[in-house]
C-alpha cells in the first residue's frame, strides 16, 4: 500500500509536509511557482531542442544562486564547477510502499515514482540546478519539437530519432516510434485516473514513424503542460499486452527496473543505451522507510543521499544541520499560501458575502505564521500568484484586498456578521488526522474565530472519511483541512477548481460571472488577454466575494548530502517533486565521493 496522503490525486499542496507529519509519515515540499500567464506555449506556437542545453555533459555549470533575503537559507545554492564522476548508487529513503506500477491506474507515490525514473515523457519541464522557480518552462524529451496550429486545434510533434526502448523483454531494445506515444496516450485517454486530461481531445494519430498529431475538439491553451507532467510517461504496448506493466515498468529512461520488494526496497540499474547520453550513476535504490526517525538517522549516518521529508520547519532543519558537516540546504515555497479553512459556499450559512468577508477578517495570519511555522512563511491564497502578478502580493503592496489583513480585524468582522443577521455564528468544521496528527492545528483558527464572535466546532475525522467529503465536493459546512486539486496548468486553477459543475470545485462555488470568465480563459490564445481574465477571477474569488480565503503557509527545507551533485527539488508549480520527479535530472546527477 502506498502512502495514503500521496494518493490524493497526486496533489501537491503548499506545506502539507509542515502541516501534517509525524510518526510514520513524511511529506512533500512546498509547491513552487507557476507560469506567468499560462506557459511557454502561450508565448510561442512551437518549441524545439534548440532552446535546451545538452544534458549529461559531465560538467555542471554554476547554478543560479537564488538568495532569499531575510530567510535562513537560499532558494537555490551554488553547484560546484566540477567534472562528474562515474559510479555509485543513489540511495533514497521513501515513505511510500510498492504498489501497482501502471500509471493509468493510480497517481500515488508508490505507483508513479518508479515509472518516472524508468520512462520518459514526450515533452517535459525544465528542471535541475538552474531552474527558474517562478517560471514553468517546457523542454523537449522524446519529441524534438512541437507546433500548435494558429487556431489552437492541432498539435504536431516530431519524434526524436534513434531512441530505443530499454533492452529488456518484451521490447528488447526495439526502436521507439510515434505509434508508441500514440498507443500510450490513447490508453490514458480511454481508461484510468487521468482521462480528464484528454477530455477535449478528438484524435491521436501517428501519421508516420516520426510524427505524432493530436487534434483537439476545441482549443485548450494549457494542453502541453499536462503532457509534460509526471502523470503522462510513455510505456510500451507489449507491457500492457502481457500484463507486466503492473509489476515491471519499462521505458526509454535513464534507469532500468530490476526488482521491487514491498516494505523493503526498489532496485534499478543504469540504462547503458540511454538516448540523452552517459548516465553517471551505476544504479538507484529506493529504501522503503516510512518512519521519519529511521530516515533521519540513516541520513545522518550517510546511508541516504537525500533527506526525503526530514525537516518540516526551521528548528528541525537546524537540528539536522548541527549534527552534520557540509550539509547542502535549500528553502522552497512562498508562491502560494497554505491550505486550511474551506467552506461549502452553497450552504445557507455562507451565501451572504458579508459572512464570508467576516470569516476572512477573523483570521490573524501573523499569529498563525508564528504558532504553526515558527514565523517563516507567507499569507496568500492557495493559488499561485505568478499567474496574475509580476511580484509577490502582500499586505503592504496590495493584491490581497480589504478583507485579508495581517492581524485580522475581529471588530469589523462582528459588524459584518450583525449586518448580515448572523451574529454569534456557529460553524461545524471537520479536520482529518493521520497516525494521530491533525492537519492544520484547528485550535489556532478556533481561538481566532472566537474573538470575532464565531464559534468553530472542529470535529476530527479519519482520513478516508475526510477524503470522501472533500474530494467528492460533499462538504456539509466547512473544514480546516481544505486543499486544492493539483495541476501544472492555469486551467486547473481558474476552471477546474471554480467552475460550478466541475468535480474539482470543492468549495461548491456557483457564480455565473466566474463560470463565464473560466470558460473564456480556457480558449483564449492571447496571453495578455488571458492574464487579464485570470486577474478578474482572482479579484472576485479572493479579494471581493471571498469564496476562498487566503491562508498562512510556511516554507519547506530541502537537505542534500555534501556529495550529491546535479540535483534540485522544489521546481515551479510542484515540478521536480522529491517523491515523484527524479527521472528528468538523473542524466546530470552524480556522487562526489
């Protein structure tokens, strides 16, 4: 069984690691930034390998050192200019356990982590030591180039020549061709958990061995971002025909699957025929270590090369740093707020906007940051600000509106409630637990609400019950553990999570004006006009009607052994996730020891 928290549609919520962990559980880093506008494809209609520096050259350029003023560690640190050494096995302790490896069947960490190191995608996201944490950029993988027609209805991909499947049965090193990508995409389209990605696709065709054409029913501006994401790796037809896809992932990627033992480990070895070039590492081992104390001890002893989910807050990171020499450390986060209070806004209690605004004013974000995150974090919507703004909005510069205040305003909240006929409002809310730990410290919010005259009755429920309520958009009143559906595309945030009939609309918002703008932004090919639509939606949801309320969220801390080279986690909008996305950086990774 895989980690249950990582099965929630593969979500990547801001600071879930800081909000819920303990006992046998460790969590993801923070969601990093998003596109400005909606992606590199918004700014040009084609992409090619010419924009991407060759990988696997053996020499790492100095990384873009991204300082974090006022924070204890940088957003990125300098990569030494050294020639890569060959050899060694990358060893990572993980919280997930072995599950099916058929990516069409699950988005859980135990399913997709291994295929993402064994297989490639048609296109990918730029990652590694030089990624821009505020901009999501596409890069070529199994496709050398792509082109979108002017009307946005046809995508044409040129398949990279001389790529071979791994030399293992049943593919035995045969050539990779366009029909292979077409088969994998057709299967994703027709069955499994990712069919929504393909709902606006009309046809998928391999017009010849080197050309793949995808025809849309209507323009979908963010379509390429979905193809570049971790959920759409390419697998061979043979492994589906013989059923081996469940237990033995095969791909064109840098590592070849060897063995998987539940509750023990997954073992891989390098692909000597990898199309990108020489893989420096000899192999890879994922050790199944759900207990965080055991992972921390192994990391301190030098038995693990990366600190998987070890530090949720500064004090924990500093404790580990003090016990080690030469530890490489990085902060991630700050591009969205935390997750937390969520309402069923269709409930009569919350239909009056004055009540929702009062709930927003009741929240003391500065106190929440201190009590939950040791003062290190931001108060923002659980939505990437980079879709809308060029610089981060805050209480001083604006962008959060008049109803979100640093320390709240309980007096004004009371006035609004009285005007709405809702004085002495009582809210019944749920929150979930795992291994005895709550998700978002509901007692903090309960105390803040009390000062505004609101009684918050927070009821603990088990994870499966909460998941049924929240993911199923069946929340009766409210929750202090709300989180948004994940995605690499703007459409997910400005349509899926807000459109009245969308399954991702967990707050049950029904606003005709938002529906109109949400539909328009899906098909708007002009990036400036689309960004304007996003700003209108942002303002209505987050600063005027307060259908969703900004939350305090903390930073996360990434820990690397002194000898680990060529690897960074915490890329833009949840890319380069340490529990999913290892494969794209393997070509540049090496052990300096």
